[in-house]
């Protein structure tokens, strides 16, 4: 969560504006042990493997149905 969003949440909970600047909030959070961490955008490996497994199973079922004449596959 960004400092601005933290400040907005504090203001919404208490119903009044933040009594300090956002930079002061950063110093206070650092003193209490919180650290700033950059969000990394990456896919989870387990979700990718599950998805690819599901797609492979679906494709094999569709290919079998196409061989049996139940459907027609167009690539």
C-alpha cells in the first residue's frame, strides 16, 4: 500500500484530516519497524502449471471429440 493510500485510510477511519505530512508518516512507520518494499509483478508458477495442465486436458478432449466426429476444430 502506498503512503497516500495509508493516509487516506487513516483519514477515513478517524473522520478528520491527517495531522502530519505524508513524509512524516513514512518516518513514523519506519521507526515502528515497517519497511518500504517495491511490489514485484510476477505470475505464480503453480497457477501457470495448473492452467497449462487444464488447457492440455481440454485440448486432448476436443481432439478426441473431433476424431469421433462430434465437433470440428479450426486452428
